C-alpha cells in the first residue's frame, strides 16, 4: 500500500466532495493479539466488523473514513481511548500501521440509531451524503 502525501489526500477528499480542512488524518495501529482474537474480523467486511466490535465493547467508537492509499478506500475502523485500530485488516493481511482520514466517529448509541435509519446497515460514506445536512462540516455542499 502506497502512502499518499497530505496534499494528495486533500485533493482526493475534495474530489470526493468532502471538506479536507475539517478532516483529521490519524495513524491506525495494530491492536494486541489477545484483543484481536476476541474481535469480529470477517474478511472484506470492515463496516459490519467495526459495528459489531463497538456493540460488544472492543472499541468505544465506530470511525468512518478513508484509508489513505491511492485511490482512497472507504472503510470503517474502531477507536479505543486515543488509539485507532482496524481489526478487519489486521486479521486478514500482513498489517502495517497506516494513515486514515477520519470523516466522523459514532458512539455506540448514535451508531445504532444511524444504522436503524439506514435499513439496519452500519453507517457508510453513502449514508453520510443521504444525511448531508447533519454532516455539513465535512461534506462540501458548494456547487
């Protein structure tokens, strides 16, 4: 996976109709193996896995955003304390820490509420656009 420059990340976020000035870039690290073993980690299911991991207390927040590779890849990860983790990728690949553009974070109650209004699917990037008035700080609505 190729790490992108901050300018390349900002450019791609802008092309995706986001406001890069309000989006943080964080580092996703490996979690302890003993914790990883207790996580939901079905391959290619980052949204579902992150949702379930937050429900079952493996993470405190469901984090929606983009893995900073070329091109940017939308996915969900989890946050515990001030650390960001990707149990899906860690369990299913040769994991190395990577940069991630955080669009928004949901606590468990908010995550479940948004899933309910999203036909029981965990919130994803498309969902943010359907609720753009609630996410106008990150979505660029300029025509």
